[in-house]
């Protein structure tokens, strides 16, 4: 929302911003199969009149860059604090992205380049967190480290 306001003087809502992210959102400006530019409707902040602009994935990648940088830094910090046994497993298997963010084009490649480890997208990333939580709850008694 802020990038379109700043660079195009276009006011859009949260729902439109989310749709833009889904349709052309990217974590990198160089993709093997880039999505086509999309039309975005909003209100011109100068004239107050509705207008339409075309938005590219490169523009959205630039707008998301600071947020993705924060994700990269958080991952690096978490890896620094990871117990040795888990670190060895991560080194062998890599990291798995889950949730809606995993669907952001190029995020797996960008993170892999930053942390120098394989990064994979989970099968059905939108439901994988819920499924994993369900499995953990089903086997709650097997996790002695959980605070009770």
C-alpha cells in the first residue's frame, strides 16, 4: 500500500494490496518465470479521481525487500541459537517454508542464497502448519520439553 502511495500517488486498500501480493508478489527481481504485469485500480491522491496503473513483479519485489530482509535476519538469528543436533538435521535436510508466505515467488531461492542452506516449500504450505500442529497435539505426551 505504501509503495503505491509513494511512487504512484495511488491509494489502495488492504484487500487490493493482498491481491497484488498474491498475483505478482515476488521476493526477487529476477525470476525464471515472471508473472505478467497487472492492472491496479485505486484513487489518485493528487486529483482524488479513480485511476488505473500497471504494476510489475519487480516493483512489488522492491516494495517487499525490507520485510524480506527482516525475515532473513530473523532466520539467521534463530539458526545461531539452534541446538547442535537440530542444526545438523537442518544442514542435511534444509529448511521448509510453510504458510502463505511460502507462496511468495522466489522466496525459497532468496533465503537459500542468504543462509547457504537448501530451502524447500512444504507440500500444501497453507495447511501444513495446521496439520503439523494437529499431529503435535495428538502426540502431546511425547514432547517432554513442552511447558505444562
